[in-house]
C-alpha cells in the first residue's frame, strides 16, 4: 500500500499519530470503525421507519449498488478535467428545490436519515 495509507510508514511526529497497539499489528487497520455495523444499522433503520414497505429499502439499495457499478463506465468527460461546474439559473434551481421538498421522505435510503 502507498506510504500515506500504510501505518508502518506513519510518522510518530504527526499530530494525529496513534501507534497501533501490539495485539492489533497483524490485523488490517480499520480507521473508519465497523462500517458493516453502520451499514446494517442504517438499513434496519430504513426497514423500521418504512415498516409497511420495508422491502422497498432493500430494492432501492440493490438499485443503488447496480447504479454504482453501471454508471461510472458510461460517463463521458465534456472538458479535459470533467464536467464544468456552473450555477443553475434561479428558475431551474427553484423548480428542483420545490420538487425535492415535495418528494423527499419517500423511503429511498439514498437520501434518508431517520436517525436524526
């Protein structure tokens, strides 16, 4: 792994340096914690919140994963660096914002956070 991701090459003089405890030196480093627990908790939160349509949470999650696999190869750069970032006209932004406000909260785990 590259030096910036390899704890063996981490600098003890860095302010955020934390030495790996001896009992964990042979294990893969999990700097973000138990992400599987976070994911499972998130999905269970969706299923609980939308109990009458709990299967929708799993269906949209499967669609999200499929899109993550399918979408990147289909993208095309329109400039040398990628897509140009532009400000949407106020009328267009207002229409998008209105649509979002009227349609969010549909049980789509792509955008929901029921733990708030």
